C-alpha cells in the first residue's frame, strides 16, 4: 500500500521504493515532462467544484498527478480557462500525465503484492 500511495504522490516513487530505479526514472521523467509541456502550452488546471461533467473528469485525471496537481493549484500555475488553441492540447497533456501516474502507481502496487512479475 505504501508503494501505491508514494507512487501517486510523487511520480515514479513507488518503483524507486521497489528498487527499480530505471523504471522509476523513466516514469518520473515522462510524467514530469508531460505535465511541464502541458503547463508550457498554457493548459487549464481544473478546479474541483465545477458542475460540468467534462470538468469533473478532467479534474479527476489531473488529480492523478498527486503532488504535481497540488503544487499547480497552490502555485497558481496553468490557466483557469483555455484562451488559445494550444491551451486545449496543454490541458490534455496535463490530464494524461495524471492518468499515466495512476497507472504507474497501480503497477508499483501490483509489483509489491507479487501479482505482477517484474
């Protein structure tokens, strides 16, 4: 369970805890790069309190980034709304980074429980 929580909070941390540094570094680099590119393209950071279904799904996807999402909200990174066409692509990059981080954390959890061979 520790690998799952650590992997969700910090991209790649679950794999580092399992002594799989190459996999952890690749996942961490991929997720951080996708999140950074999304911010660079002026992607939207979703708020948790909107009533629109697509905004709620976007928020859940971005929340998958763990501390990256929390830092983005606290640091007021990203946009509150998409103002340029590239911003929509940036938003998708941020959401996919969160979803990849969730898959990565679940992978670390499966490795730790022995359900998956390395």
